[in-house]
């Protein structure tokens, strides 16, 4: 597992590489297509990614030169929905800030609550990297609280 410093260097390197290539990752032509990127979105939750993940995913989409969809998902989520990631496709590492809450005993014998965040990486694939995009796949998740009327991708 990468250390938090290694993860930070990796993200910084991706952004610098995009800037050096003349393609700032925060510039994108707008489109009326509901699948076109504006905000890269998790297929499993229907919520846009936040923070630096938007920039990381935009860099990945620009490097590929072909992702027209805003939808991203993990390998396991794609498989759970009856599809596959196409052979040879490479995922994009994004960040998760996981809250940790624990109790410890101080030197004085008092119980202290410690709350902090731990940075972790996980890999997602653009839906165009899977067989789902070609199949006109419908989103099937049990975790979503509210289903949107346009859950069809593709």
C-alpha cells in the first residue's frame, strides 16, 4: 500500500503532466449530453466525485482522448451489475478520505476520543472501458436511497 506522501506525489505528478502538455484538466468544452463530463460521477451512488478526484478523473479522460461519459465505477461494481471491464483497460486511481474514530487512554488515565482522516486510493474505470456502455446497461444498486429517472447509461 502506498504511503500518503507517495499518493500526494502521484496526484501532483498527474496534474503537472497535464499542465505541461498544454491541457489544463479544469477546462472542458460543455455539452448538453447527460453522459458528457461536467462533473465526473460515481455510477454506484449517482453523486459527483468531489475535490481533487474531479481533476484526477479529468486528467485521465483527457489522456485517453476518448471518454465521453461522466460515469465511473470500480471493477467489482461493474461485475456486480453483470458487465466486464474490457481486456487491456487500465483504471484510474482516485482518493478516499476515510474518517477514523478511536478511543485511547492518556497518561493521566483519562479516555480520549481521537478523530482523524486517512487517505486511501482505489481504482475506478470509465463506463466506456466496460462492456456495459455497448450494452445500454441499466444501473442496478441496492445502496442508493433515491433512484433517478434517468439511470440508463449509454
